[in-house]
């Protein structure tokens, strides 16, 4: 297990460069631009939400590499919990063949950016019919999956919200044999 506090500046720079290169190559709204914008600051003062930042996209690849070779992505819906501007959700969508890809965040401004990024991909000819974003707060979000989920969480909030979210949804997660990919 690796923790980012013990990672060298060289590795940090390499991951940041990879993120910026991928985001730019897709013509998406830049993560640096997003982090400079006002993002529902009042909401953050009411919860234990983590400050917005984009996950190192290579960490998504590292987590997916842990799945068994026989894992069939098409049988799962990817749910990016606390998806922010949707960069990680879009990365999953473009690199892994999930049956459906969804992301939610409690910040309406970030979801607006995510939808703009999705629509940009549509304008470039991508079929984004299996890609959804919505405004929702994990503290009250209720999962009703018909198919098993792969939940992706990149340090979206603290343990208080985690306990509420998982506790409120544990039956749905267990009944569908859903999986959790967590990057911190």
C-alpha cells in the first residue's frame, strides 16, 4: 500500500504531467482551471468533504489492474462518488468498457463542468449515451442498482460521511455483490 505523503516529487510531477496531458488530449476543461474557480464553498463548510482535486489518473489504472483477468466490466455500472468535474469518470468511460458510467457530486458547479466535458466529447463524435452526471449529496444518496456497481471514490469525504453513505447503501451493495475502488 502506498500513501501519497511518502511519494517523491518526481513521481508527483510525472502523475501531474500524465493528468494534464490526458485532459488536454481530450480537449476537456483543465483541472487547474477548475481548481481556481469558486466551487460551492458554503457546501464544504457544512460537511467533511475533501477539497476538490483530480485523482491521479494512473491510480485508476492501478486499481483496475487489481481486478481479476476474468472480470467483465460490461456487467457493472461504474459509479464515481464525489466525481467533481467528471475527469475521473470520463477517464473510466474512455478506457474501460463498463455497461454504464455515472458520477455524482454535491457541487452543482462541478457537475455543470462535468456535463460540459461530456458534451464536449459528444461534439467530437463520442457516443456518450452510457455516461451520466448528477448533483447529489453522499449523505443522502440512496443506491438502487439493478446491476452490480463498481464504486470509485477518490478521497471524496471524511469518515463521517463515508459511514453514512456506506451504511445507508450496504444492503444494495451486498445484494448486487458490488465492488469498491478507493484511492486516497
